[in-house]
C-alpha cells in the first residue's frame, strides 16, 4: 500500500538546552565537533538557542524552561573515521563508551557539554575476500 509520500532525508534533529547555554553549545558543537553555526531566522533567534551544520547533518539546540538532558533518547550520527572522533572527544574531556551491540556497525555513546546523550557510528569494515576464503 502506498502512502502518497516518501521520506527523503532527515532535515535536522533538535536537542533541548537551558536558557543561556549557547556559548557552551558553541564550544562543543563548533569547537569540539567542528560544525558550522547557522544563522537562525530572526523570529526564531529571539527564542534563544543555536543551530549547527556539519556535512549533511544539522543540529538545532532549543531553549526549554525546565531543561533536563536526554539520557536515553539521542540522535545517531554516522561518521567517517570513528576512532579519530573518539580520540577528539576524549581529548576534550568527553567520556566515550563503546558499544558493540549493533550488528554491522562500530559505535560509541558520548554526551554534549549539557549531558545530552549522543551516538556516533560507522559501518563495520567488510571482511576482505582473502579473509573469507581462509
């Protein structure tokens, strides 16, 4: 059965932040992860928060009155060179917790400066044909 529409891609993910935490977000999303901050439309900028983009990924950080970091719900970012990212996060004081429970992928969890849970993953390397014949 066709629904008449198709999903093309995820445009963005939004995470909650407390009021006044924009500089902490910039330090993490731009300073640690290297994402570019985007200008928010003026009507939305008045609400606080900030937006970032890196590659085809966009993260919106929105202010909520009673902020609590998400400890279970999380965005999952597929990246290239997962080990380099893990080293970068650890070098900036962010815990990296490896998890091998997703078949076909290598992944770890970490968190932003505000405690929001984040997942980073990449497909596992395919075995070489020589290794499969052994």
